[in-house]
C-alpha cells in the first residue's frame, strides 16, 4: 500500500481497470475524487434551486398576465 505522500503508480491501476480488478487509490486520490464529486453535487443543487426559482417567478408572472387580460 502506498504512503500518504506517494500515490500508487498509474500502470497497475490501468491494468486493474482493464482486468476488472478493483484498484486501491492513494489517500490523495480519494481526497481529490471526494472534492470533485462534492463540487458536482453543489453545482447540481444550485442549478436545481435556480430552476425552481425561475419556475416560481414564471408562474407568478403568468398568473398576473392571465388576471389582467
């Protein structure tokens, strides 16, 4: 197993991926992946919130225009 400062070489990981065998990741690689997925989740959440706010404001505007006609 690799130490905290020394990640595993890429070649064994590539071979493991090609052979369908689970590869061990270094602590740094796990930290990087965790951060990457955390950012993706935050971006998705923010996008959903913007869409909900946009839909609410569209519904409000459509409600007002329907009442004035």
